[in-house]
């Protein structure tokens, strides 16, 4: 539901608790010096990487590993014990895992100005990431605000139920509830909805599009997949190749904190039967859509896929783009790779590759809207109520917390040059599943047209380019400032 004047309003930038700060601080002290020395002596993965980014990426990886090691040393005895221990590592509202009806609207402030350009009638429905076990919508407000600014769209994001308290397909049903809210309660035409998701949320976006198609519901207008997690078997070689660059890491499937098993299997401690069930479920077309039969990838909406060249999910996203094109000539897939990007680089590297990617999101949506105008034109009947609710919520937040922090400006030091090319041959890890070998073989075998990817490589901007970018950002900052 949209926010109201009586709802408790949280900060746009939620503050970390003391325990979170202590964990982050301890990890920073331990990894900062060796990582900084490695950065300066051996060099970073990409020239755009600052020493801060190198340290932050390593810190995130270390914190995930630390949580996994803690579980391995003291494994929970029961499923209830497992749930209690996982809740201690989340750093989010405990209700986020079991309360599926929470949602909020985000809208760039300049779109509320009657003197400015009107918002588009399209709605972006965003599903957050977090490996199906972490995160909530609070951590995505700034990123959603930037998307709203670049696309001129209202963004509606939801909390969906998390594992292990809830297992597949419950998060899919929560996404379906949000679809019903938009289409039935406030009467947004399905074709005006753009489903957006990062990481695990990107996987749920694909699930929802497949479910709508399979069950005969009206399909949404488009899919926007930002570093989507599409292979829960982790079978592709980029999981190994980028292990020292990306912050992602994952435990063995027999360990307590193994997100894919937590997501599809409600059983702990594991048994032979539960592991057989897990191996069957993890290759389900909805759970790992990159491994789905080609027949399950037909009749999908226009799709944008953003990939980081340094992320461990790179190969599965490339395979998915090619196989969706191969499955159906009518499928429209635009695959873009930023070679210096880690997983979810739109937020992790928001002032460098992330800023370039946000501009491409805006350009993609502009082209999409030109080809497929809204059914309602510019006069969306539902929009007035939503905008009034967002305005009330924003005014309340300003009274309590003061001026909202503006978005951080993108660096003008780097410029990204675009080429269209074929990514290197996809390989599967030695222990990868049979379905991954089939998917990779099909993806590697597509003809030139179906195998092309837009690749963005950084180079230092000229003085004229930097000056022009500064002027563009000043104009955008004056217009937008922040999200409401």
C-alpha cells in the first residue's frame, strides 16, 4: 500500500545499529591495510577502482564468510535454531521475513513540481536483492530515487518474505500480490508496469513474468534485470574467475548458511531425502531460469539486463540473454556489460559505472515508451492519489529529519565507451550441473546476431568531456536534488 500521513515514516538513508557498526568496524581494521597495499602494489581489477572500493568489496566478502564460518563451527541443532541465528545476521527488521504486505512509493522530487515535466504513466515495480535471505526495501530508497530521476517514473518497491522462514514460491506470491495491488486496486494497466529487480530480486522478476504467462494473466510491459541471480546451482565459471574481485561468496550446499538450499528446502538438519528434493528444486525453471528448457523462455516481455564484468554472476546473465533470444525470435533482449562492475554495481559503484548504467536505463526506457506508448496517455487516473501520498510522506520526513541528503554526484574523471561485441565463450565449472552444460552449449552455439552484447569500457575523460559532464550534473542536481 502507498504511505499515508499516519504511517510511521523511516529515513531515506536508514541508520545502522550499534552491532552492525561494530561488526563493520572490526572487519575494516583487519582487512584495510593488506587490501590497500595490494591495491597500490599489484593494482586494482580496473583503473576506475579506488582503494576505498577495493577495501569495501573485500570487507563485504569477509563479512559474508565470517557469518558462514560462525554457523559451521556452531551448527544449529534445529530449524527453529537456524532461523534464530540467521535473524541475528540480517541487520533488518525481523518482520521483513514474514510480513509480505509492506510497500512504498519513491518519486524524484522534481517530478512533483507542477511547473516541471510530468512523470511518465509507467510504473516501475522493484524487488530488492539479498540472496533471498537478506535485505529489505529501506536500503534501496536512494537507488530507487535515482532510477525515478533517470526514467521519470514512479517506483513502487515491496518487502517480500525471506528464507528460511519462508521458502519458494512464497516470495513469488508476494510479488504477485504487488501486481494485483497495482492492476486491481489502483488500476495501472499491466502493460504500463516495468518489473525491476537486482540480484535475487531479478530472479523473482523473471519468475513473475513466467508465472503471468503460464497462468494466463496480462503480461507486464518490460523487465529490468540488474545483476540478476538466475542460476542457484552456481555452475558457471565466472563464479571461480571473479572470486577475488566480487564481494559475493557462497557456502557449500551442506553448510547451514547456504542461500539456495534455505530458499527451496524447509528441512534442517538436512537428510538424504531433503537433499534429493533440493537438487530437484534448484533446477526448477522458476528457481534457476537460465537453466530452463528453451520452451520455458518464450513469450517474455522486452528485457534489459545489466551485468558487471567483475561479478561472479556474469556468465549466467550472458547465457540467459542469448538463450532468451534463441528461444523466441520475438523476445527483445538488450544485454549490457560494464567491464569494471562488481555485483549490483549500480549501488556499489554508483558514482562511476553505476552512474553510466543509470543513464542507459533512462535511455532504454525512453526507447521502450516510444515504441509502446501507455494505454492511458499522460493522464493516469491513479497517479494523483499516489503523488499526494508521497508528498505528505515527504513533508513529514522533512519535519522530523531536516533536508534530505542529495544524491552523490557521479565522477567526471571517467567516460565509458560503448562497443557491440560477442562475449568470450561461456564455460561451466567442473562440478557444474548437467543443465548448465546444456545451457552453455546452446548459448555458445548461437549465431552472431543473437550473441551480441553492448560492452562499456572506461577511459579517462578529456578536459572538455569533464566540463560538459559537470554542466549536465549541475542541471540534473538543480532539477532533482533528492527522492521523495
